C-alpha cells in the first residue's frame, strides 16, 4: 500500500515527525505542502494519507487548509492528521475533519503531539524543551503503529464557536499586541546573508539594499526569525535572542529551504 506523508514546517518539528513516520511505514514518501502551493489541484495515487501540520492560533495554518481543499482524495481510503503544537492544538483536528467531511472523507485518526513551542512569545523552559525532545521518538512510534494498522483514533468533539473566538483572540494578541505583524530587521547586526529570504516558504521576504523586506501573505511560520544566524529579525516589542530562537535539532536549514521545491 502506498502512503504519502505531507508536511508543512517553519522550524522543523512537523518535518521531523513526517520523516520519522515515513521511515516507519513501508512504501511511504514525504511530500512538502509548500512545494504544491501554486498548484490548483493536487493529484496523488496513494491509498493512505498522513498530514503533519503545526498549530497556529489553535487552528490549521492557511497553507495546510488550502492544501486539504485542493487535494484529490478519490483513491485514498485512510487519512491521519498529526497536529504538532506547543501544548494545545485546540480545534486543528476538528477543522481538518470538517474539511475532509466536506469532501466526503473521514478523518480516520487524529493526533495532538506536544513539541517545542516556537512562537517565542510563549517560551518553554529548558527542562520542558529537553523533555519534549526526549519523548518525541516514543510518541511518534506509537502513532506509527496506529497508522500502519489503519486503526481508528476518533477526534473528541469540541465547540466550534468557542474555539473560533479563542483563535481570533490569540491571533490578535500575537499579531497585533505582541507585534508579529511588525517584523523588522536590526540593520546594525544583519550580515546580509539572505537566509531569511531563502527559508521563507511563502517567498514573501526579499533582500533589498542588503536587508530583508516583507511583502505578501505571511504564514506566521517564524522561519525567517528562527533561522536568521544573527537574530537580526525582531517583532513588535519582543526581543529575539540566542536563548529564545529554536529549530528542531534533526532538521537542517537546507531542508527548510528545499520545502518550496
Ligand atoms: C504563530 C504561531 C501560533 C501558534 N499557536 C499555537 C497554538 O495555538 N497552540 C499550540 O499549542 N502551539 C502553537 N504554536 C506552536 C507551534 O504549533 C509548534 O511549535 C509547532 O510544532 C511548530 O511546528 P514547526 O516546527 O514544524 O514549524 C504556535 C506557533 C506559532 C509560530
Ligand atoms: S537572515 Fe538575518 S542576517 Fe541574514 S539577511 Fe536576513 S536578517 Fe540579515
Ligand atoms: S515572512 Fe517569515 S513568518 Fe512569514 S511566512 Fe515567511 S518565513 Fe514565515
């Protein structure tokens, strides 16, 4: 049986899980959702589909929502979604289930996976980070068993209205109050390397006169901020420094850059 493991990732958590799952399931391939963003329809001849996604504001990232809407699921007979998160995936799995139901499919198995929180604003302690990285392999091995046997893991039902309101508040707090919508480059420490432009999965960062400028629909993935080698990108009042940037230790910058291809 063919299996496709689709992922989107800014700091590597979801990519590492996707790689691990594909390794543990026979005849499975890893596919980047960002590489398909300009396609109108996504065709796939796999019978089993796995989607690994970060959680943004307790909902799906826009790029993942669009992907689910445009993938042709005719041949698929088993679908699993894994929401990586920093402590609470909220409505992500329910939202994925709703989108799949609209296409006449079920979410056969849904999983929330607590990993390292990458929004900077809600920084976890070093101990929690170490513990989560240590536990990841064991948790993913459990998920592989369920998916390999095509077992069902129902998602608990949740109030849509309550979660939509909570999501709007979280988005407002992070984007408008904390200032994620107001990214800026500290010109005195930027070394003009262009990494922020390369890692941006939506290609909305461009280097002009040596410094990054942002123009377009940001996915809020934080890749530009976390992968900058000098922590030269800050936002709002938030101080970005060596202590609060993160990327998964098993994922390279090249892998994040290549997810666009
Ligand atoms: C803008 C933003 C919003 C986030 N919102 C949530 C959230 O609502 N709940 C949560 O548990 N984690 C949240 N996170 C944490 C990420 O979902 C988590 O760190 C994820 O594993 C990152 O995946 P990646 O490394 O593949 O990009 C958020 C992160 C960002 C950048
Ligand atoms: S990654 Fe950082 S140092 Fe490199 S160009 Fe962008 S802002 Fe400047
Ligand atoms: S601008 Fe930064 S946060 Fe926005 S999509 Fe690009 S890399 Fe992600």
